């Protein structure tokens, strides 16, 4: 996909490293801590856990003086750039900048005195600290002196189902940007969040046409992970698939580690990031199932990340209907039948074990393959054989008889190298 061209901003320093946003840089995954920033040890632990999971930037809230006072110690013990989230109190922004924070998130609409906003802009300018200017659907209030402009913009978007709201967001961003441009400040990233995925898609699409700054994508108040996942992935995935967006934050009412994991998974799925760890494929199960596949899949999922650190594709399939095809497509695969699992590695059958042994044997085969890949003996995605599935398997049967008869395991040798 073609990514939209934007300006580029640079976040970080020599100690924690530099992260580039926009300008063709890979899409950056960021998140926000959930605990109070002034609880230094807990905050440091949370940031480092999120960074280890793949967060490239971590934002912290600094509502009180004791939060910004904690920043110096926090910055000293963390290895990713830290962003300070500022609302209402411009002093918190100045204190965070003084402490050495790497980026500021500011909603100028929450700071009523223009001189205070100017002071923050100038302090960031002196230290080359970028600012994210964010408008949220909830913080947009129609002002009298902007009414005409908004009406004009509203006409522009009259054919859009969310036209009025988008008009307000655009007007607000333009209003804020004027303040920054007057100070000669262009080290900017933009966001325009809503809780409605359709609004987010339309708003960012329009903003990407009008502004050349990099875009921070996100929904606000997406809810718990169970429902927030769909809301977030629909909106952010659509935009990213259209080449829009330079950094993402998925936000859940949950542990931020899920925001990082799901953000990364979305980038992997869209081909915007090279997968680092294992990829688990599993069938949804149906009436053909003859093992407890849900439990097996969950056990594999929970264990894989600890044991496999290369982008190995692992398939867990309930029966032979799709099993052989998946066994061929995956690096390691198991397909089950009649309380057994037949395990394939690189397309070649290596074991047939009873159900209680499937998990351990599957993981063992994954570790063995990982060792071989690391030793340079083989590569991922390499197949030694092509499996010819039985045809037909049987409309309603599980294929067990055919497994037992050995019919599923007919192979045609296809030399891989
Ligand atoms: S692989 Fe077998 S058990 Fe799983 S959904 Fe397909 S037909 Fe059903």
C-alpha cells in the first residue's frame, strides 16, 4: 500500500533512542500508563514492561506537580521516549519539558490563556521537543466567533454523514495550528479522536488531505478490550490500509499491554511490520471436532510467546478437512482426530500422539525447529513435502478412518532446496 507522505518528527534522545514519526518511517506503536506517574517505581516498571512488549513510545499523565517532579527519575530508568500528557495546567508542561520529557501532548483548547500556550510552544521549540495537538470529539464546543467558519466547513462536508462533526474538528485544528504557526513552531503531530469508528475514519481521512503533519491515530473511550478491539481495529485498520496514519495508540479500559499487543498484531496483519514472534492459526471448530481444541489452542497461545521468539507459523486444526492444507501452509501444524493429534513440521509428518500429549509434543517440535532455524539448518516457510489431502474426505465425517488408513498422509515429494 502507498503511505501518505507527511513531514517527519523525531522523538527521543541519545539515551533512550530516537523514534521517527511520519515522513515514510514505519508506523509507531505507542501506549499510555494506567498508574499514577508519581509512584515512580511502579511507573518505571509499567513503562519497561510496555517497552519490552513492543511499545516504542509511552505516554504518562502529569496532572499534579508531584507527577512532573517524578519525571527526572523515571526518564533515567526507562529505555523508550516518554510523552507527557498535559491538560489544563500549562505549568505541568513546562515542568515536564524541564525534566527532559521527549514529547508533549497538548490540547490548546484546555488552556484558556494564549500566553500560557505560547510559553509551552516556545519552551518546546528551544529544546526541539515535538507537540501532539489533539482534538477529541468530546472537547469540541462550538464557539460563537467560529460559527460562520464552521457553517462554511459544514457545507464542504455536507455530503458526509458525520460532516458537521468533522467540520468542527477541522476548524478546531486550524485554529490551534494558527497559534503554533504564529510562533514558528512546526514540530507537530495531529490527532482527532472520537469514540465512533466511522467518525474517526472520516475525520482522519479529511485531515490527511488538508494537513501535512504526521497523524497519531486512535479512538477515545473505546471501552474494554472485548469490545474496544473491534472498534479500534475497524477504524485504525481501515485508515492504515489506506495509507493514513504514522503512529497508533489503541486504547482500552484494561491493562495497556493489550494495547501494545493488539497494535502490533494489527500492523503485522496489514504487512506494515515484520512479525517478530510466533503466529498462531487455529480453526474455529465445528461438529467434526474430536478433541478439546479450545483448551489446546488456549494452552498453545499462552505458552508460545515464552518459548518461541522467531516468526514461526503454527496451525492448530480440529480435523483433516482443513488440516492437511494448513499443515502445508504452516511451519508446524497439528490436526486432530479421534482423540489424537498428527503433527507436521515443514509439511512432513513427525508424530501422531494421543490427545493428552499433543501440547507438549507440539511445543517440543516448535522448539526443535526454532533451534534448527537458528543453527542455519533450515528457514521458516520452507516445505519439504506437499501433502495431498484425501478427496473427498467425506461430507460429514471427521476423516478419522482415513487418517487411520494412512490416506491423509500420502505425499508428493517436492524438494525445497
Ligand atoms: S478444521 Fe475440521 S474441526 Fe476445524 S472447523 Fe474445519 S472442519 Fe471443523
